[in-house]
C-alpha cells in the first residue's frame, strides 16, 4: 500500500499536464487549483486504503488525466447554473420555483447593475420608502386596505405571529398543521415566535364550535393555514373563512390566513379546481393574509402580507421587519410582475408560471410533435422516440393531486437504461431534467422555455451512447 502511495504523481506534474490540456486555467488562482487537485488525489488515496485500487499502473498520471481534468472542470464551474426543466412540474422548488417574466428579469438586472432610487424620494430628494410603490400595486390588485412585503412567506408568518400572538395562544385546526418541503412547519414557526399553538378539532373534521370552545383569556388570534401540498378527502369538514371572521369579530380577535401559494387569478376555467383568490379572502374579511411571491404568483421570492390598515401598521412597527426585509433585486422584479397583473390578460400571457399552468393541451401536443421531430433528426436512431398523453403538475405545494393534461416525448435509449440516461443528463451542458416513466425517459414540453428545444437535443446528443 505504501508503495502505491509513493507512486502517486507530484502536484507540479499534475498542474503542468492540466495546463497543457486547458491553457485557460492558467488564469485561475493557483492555490485554488492546487487544492482541487489535492482533493482529487485524496479521493484516490481513500480508494487505495479501501482496496478499490491495487495496481500501480492505474495510478499513473496519463491514465488518470481525463478523470482529473473532469474533476477540476466540475469544481471550477459556478455552483449555480442554468438547467432545463422538462419535468412538467411548473413550480419546482429545487429548480428555483417561478421563472420571471422578461420585464421582471430586466427590472432585476437594472437594479443589480447600477444605483437606483431604492430609498430615495425623487420628488423631494429626501428619504423614501423602498416598499411604497409595490404596496400600492398590491392593494390595487387585491382590494386590500394595506399591504407589506418581506423576504418570503415563512418570514411573513413569523412576523405576523410575533406581532400579534407572542406570549399567547393561537387557535389552529388539526387538519391544517402543515409541513412544507424544506422543513417549514407551522407548529415550529409558532414556537419560534413565542406563541402557543392551540390545536382544535380532529385531523379530518373541525367545526366552528371547536374554535369557539377553545377561546380563553390568553387567546390572541384565530388562524387558518392553506393545506398546500396535501388534500383531505372523504369525511371532511373545515370551517369557512366567513364563519371564522364572524367568530373573531365577536371576541375581538384577529383572523389570520396563511394562503401559501396565493393567487390573484382563478384557474377553474383551465381544469384546476377553484381555489380562493387573494381578493376573495380579503373580501371575506380576514384581518391578515400572507402568501408567497414565487409560487403561483410567478414572481421573485417574496412574502406578501395584505390586510386591514391597523393590522398592517402594527406589523410595520415590529423591529423584526428590518431583519426580514426584501432585497432590491427581488423588489424590482416584484414591482414589474405586479404591473403585469394590472391587466390580467397580459399577466396570463407574459408571466411564465401562468402561461405554463394554462397552456392548452392541443398546444402542448403540437410542441411535443415538434420536439420529437427535432430529436429524431438529431439523434439518428440512438433512442426510440414516442409520444404519450400524460399529465403535468403545478408543483410548489399548489393544486396537489390536480393533473394538467399534456403530451410527453418519451425516449427509450439504445445501449443504456433510461435510469442511466437520466443520471448522465445531470452532467450535460446544460443539465436536462425530465421524468422516468416505466423504462422511458420523458420530456414534458409544458415547462420548456422558448429556444430550449435545441439545448434539449444537444444535451441528449451528448448523453446518449454512440
Ligand atoms: C409555501 C408555503 C409557505 C412558505 O412560503 P415561502 O415563500 O416558501 O417561505 C408557508 N405556508 C404555506 C401554507 C405554504 O404553502
């Protein structure tokens, strides 16, 4: 074993060989490059110790150079890269949730690349509010008296509980104690805010009398939480917002609604069940409503809070708002996204999340045929390609169990399994994400953006065995 260790090439030999292959790496900081090369050989030493590598000739630099180069190349690439989402899941949290509208991306670029009047009132030259304009837009669209914006919806829920419920009890139905992916759990956020959760009802059924019976001297609020990523079906009852608002009024308690996704639009005309819109929840009288900016709304990461003026004023006065504040790039993108919502038809056609959710099945079938044609021409028989009617999902914990009809392009690769193909496509330029259905690797045109078909073909050409 010690002889194997001694036969490893020197750092200088490795660097010289790498720079001959990749001359542009000469501009990389040398200590950084050395650390990466050292990390590669540390892995090889582990292989030697574990008996996975026993022959000295397997360790020679010429044999190892291609793998060493790939290892270094992968470490030199930026961590955050463009990937192609062909999974058909529109709001995919692992792939950055919503894709911004062109107008929103351009606004974020403007805010990023230069100075802006973020907190400057150009009418007076004095200090302005970074939020004033988006808050006005949110009120106009939602019909709420007041609005504010924080970093994300988890922050919004934390701020609301900290402001209204600290040191007291919040009544929530047992059927709504939801965990969102990435370990956001309502009971845990509540604990962090210093409020005590008072669960009422049963998992499947909660009645107004359950809330009423739980109200006591330390009750601070009644809360409803959208059961974003699951559905209770069968023998089920939840209390409607109007009834809960009436109960709150009777006892002088605020009613808080965490809508999760939150939408300004109704999608029942495109095959998705009627979900309460932000406007309808405001009209029903909720004192405070919170939702995300980057789920169904289709904007940047944001936590949006709307509600009655005194309630929002109390939130604003909480020093936590400073710790939860939204950054200027997201704020710029949010303003541009909200402007599109001033004309709902325009929002539907130019906010990518809305466009993808509402794409017509015939349009998706046409795009699937076009993609299949391109792939057949490009991949000359290296995969069998067929079309299949199937379903896509909205994702992001929105509209669970709702199928959106689509047409998939399914590939059965020759010379490797679909599972191996899926794995190889994680390492193409750019990586291509699709879904495995039985023994086929499938692409859903719903989430492919304009111009991405050519990149799909290139990635598959790179990944399929020759
Ligand atoms: C997604 C979600 C959250 C968290 O929102 P983020 O914007 O991801 O912080 C909170 N509550 C509900 C019900 C959700 O669906």
